[in-house]
């Protein structure tokens, strides 16, 4: 009886408690007001970032600009904004849970405000300067090259960037303050699971899936860069992987010349050769490049220069492989998996091989791609940068040349041919003119600073050439020189160099020196090299020409399609055409497209414009008058442009992505 009475009393008490709770439970409108009070600051912060990001994008070119967005870009940006709102609201709830620990909550707010302001203000600055949001590759560069990052900041940081940082930090600290209202009750377990799973799924899509990083709101994009960087590090993701180079039967070394290659960085042709009329700059090659500018006048010494030479990519990552391995960025993707190299070609006849580079070849995994058992001697910025540091892993070009000359002197003491390369870096912006160079404070692309660095490197080229003469190596050494791409200097023309295909960024100084003794033995060489003088040549032609200099033109592995370029020791074709692009199988850019030149007619297809471009380079060397709307010019161009695009896997892929701009209809293969 007692137990029964206790049960009745307990049941009655629970009923009364339930009735009281029901009467005091807040209404839906009260719960909504409390919820909004809890997350109001987070919503304002998220939407404010998105508004600033959206406005800044209106000044960008390409698909980063909202005016160019289609449904998929709008949908992706909306997903990113949803993730942003979700994240900052959850952060607000976390601060509410820490109300009992005010010091911890304050520390978290300060740290969040600082990190957010740093990432977001830098992202805004990057968007303004490069017309795209920073990706995980940019974060990778910042981690790998902190000294370069500081240096770039020292000459590129403006007062507005510091103001943006201060405003963002203050807004984050103020808007993300803990709300004063009570914490809301937890939702039912099933709703909590749905919420959490939805948030995780959304995060996986916008943060972790490659290809979903652009366009995204600035905070979501920053988070995506961090996540993608972590994924890349954990999976050792890289652009270039060590290829499996098919073996080539060994040949007799007798009669083979030496080959020395100069690879310049960001060096424009009009800064080296006088008389070129594709850019209106104040650069005077005779003053800033006295040695190389004299090459056109020194034909009797075995010099040949090619004023219509162009790069196949305006990005170093995809341009250097085109020089040293003969890979077409617009060609097949699997070519990178079996590429030969300058050094593997030399090893066919047992040449002594070397590489001296101011830049570290670990960048973009160049070391794993190029440096293998075929390279006997290697010295890069990784080993030399501590002496006179330019960046984290870049060295003074003078130190590189000192080491290279020492090695050449040792090679001169023993018999046998050599094949090697010297890779300069000083002409990369902001420019390095050697020890004692004053700190750079000008704008990016300052012509005076650029000229100083060119003058410095030109003197180093002269030093190497003089060393070849003093050691007697010049009598049997063929020298070839080029640059990975040109450069935008003031007055700059948009877009930025990485997405630009105008002449200032694609024209390069390409020259060859063949000892007169060798020209006498091979009279056909001079004839063919002279025949190419007025033709369009490209960096893709570098390795095929070296192949023929080394008498390996009958080796199948060194012929098309494996090495698709044309040798300058063979007659030029009647229809002389070349093409280039920066986006390829190993690298993607937000600004993408390609260019093609046939004779003196140039076509550019790029997503910084809404239509393709045609230029008559004879009548319009500055590329000011787009002839695309001229029916006669389109009819003249399309018959050769269509097969050129369709013949290249990489060009076709770009055309498919730019289907609203590319005039060539490309079906999936």
C-alpha cells in the first residue's frame, strides 16, 4: 500500500511539473528571436564578407567576375555562402557554451579575429592583383617560400591592405562576441544528426572536392585552400611526377659536340634584341643587355637569333618542361609520364651532364621530374641560397655562374662531350641585380628594377661565354638560349602574365651559337638555321634541335609524337604555325585559354574576354584592334585553327571548358 501511494504521489508530481514546464516553454516567436540574437553577429559577419568579396570580384577578369557566371558558378557560390553561414553560426554557439569560461572565450575570439583578418585581407589582395582567389597551391608557396612571401609583401603591400586587415579583425572580434541570451535547447537527436551530417556533407563538397574551389566566398575559399593543402600534403600530391623514360640504345660518343643551354626567367625578347616592335616600352637593349643585344650583328661568330620566337606557356611550371623535355602543354596528358629530357638525350652517347640553377628544383617537383640518374652534377638554389638569399630557396645567379664556370673548367681537363644547363632566376619580378642591390620599394613590374636585373644576368651570360673561350670549349660547344616566358612590366596590360597571351608575355629571346668549325663540317646547319630566322619558332623546338645537333634524328623515341616540336636544322614548313597555353595536364589556372599563331596572324582564346581575338601582327603589332567581328578574317582563320585545336588533347580540353568563347566545336573523345 505504501509503495502504491508513493507511485500515485510521484505520478501526480510529474504531471504538475510537466504542466508548469508547458506553461513556461517559450513560444515559437520567442525561440526565433532568441536564435537570431545568438547568431545575429555571425550572419552579419558572413554576409558582410560575401558582399565585399562580390564587389571586389566585379573588377576581376575571367570567370571570377560575377558578370560572367553561369548557373554552375552561381550554385557553387551559393553553396559556399551556405557553408559560411553554417560555420559562423556554429562558432557563435560554441562561444555561448564558453560563457562560463570568459578567458578562454576571449582568447578564442582574438585568435579567430587575427587569423580570419590575415587570411581574408590577403585573399582580397590576391584577388585584386591576380584576378583569382588563392588556391591551396598559393598556400603551399607561402609555406615553402616564407622569405619570398615577406619580400613580395614588402614591395606589394599597400596601406589599403593594412586597413582591410584592421577592419576585418575589428569586425570579427565585435560581431562574433558571445550573445547575451540564454543558450537554446538542443534540438532532438534526429534533427541534430541531420544538421551535423548536412554540415559535414556540405563541407566535403565545397572544401575537399578538387575543382569546387572557385568561385567561393572569401572565407569558404580560405578554408578550402587549407583543407586542400592538407590533403595534398597527406597524399604527396604534385604536378610533375618522375616519368618512366623509355631506354634508348647507346650510341658512339665520337664526333658529338657539347651542348650548353641557358634558361632565363621572365625575360622578354624586346629587352634583349633591338628593333622589335611588339611593345612600346622604354627598355633599351643596347644599354641593359649589351652582350646579347650584339648577337644579331655577330653571324660570322656562329650566332643565330630568332626574333619571332615564343614560349609555349606563360607559367614556369608548364613552360620549363616544354624547354627541357619538349612536352607540348596543349598535347596529350600522358606525355608527362614518358618524357625524355635534355640530360637523358645526352646520356644516349655517355655525355657528362649537369644542371646549375638559381631556383630550387624542388619547387613543383622539378627535381623528381628532371633530376634522375641521367644528371651527373646538380647544384640549385637549395644548396646555394644560404650564401646570398633571394628567396627561401633561390640563390644569387652570380654564385650559380661561379659554380658552373668551375665545373666547365674541370670538364675541359678531361675528354668526352657534355650536355648541361644553367638556369637563371634574377629577372623574375621584382628583380635581383646582385649583391648590394638596394631594397625594392616600387610597383610590380617597375621597368628600372627589371632593367637592372637584365643587365646583371647579361653580364653573367658574357662571363660564361668568355669562360668557354678561355678553356677552348667554345670550339666544340653549341650554346642555345631561351626564356621560360616574357613578363608584364609598367605600363602593364591586363590580364596578369599567367593568364596573358599577348606578345610582351609570349615573345622570348631565342638564340643559338654554333662554333664556325662545326658549321664548316655541317654546311646544311647554317642554311636551315638561317631559313628559320623569319619564321615562328617556339620553346618546343628546343629539344628537337638539340637532338639533331647530336645526330640522334633517327631515334624513334626522340621523334613525334614523343617530341612534337620541329627541329631548326630541318626545312621550315610552308604553313608555319605554333600554339601555347598555361593550363595543361599538370596545372590549372582560373584564367585560362590558349593562343595560336600562323604566319603573322594571331588568335587568342581566353576567358578574360567574352569572344575570341584575332590580330594582324604586321598591321597591328601592339594587338589593339581585335578583328574577330570581321567575317573575312574569321573565314581566313578558322580553316587552320580548327584542326590545330582538335589535334591537341590539352587545347581541346581548354576549348571544351571555354565552350562559350572558343570558336571551335570540340566533341568529347
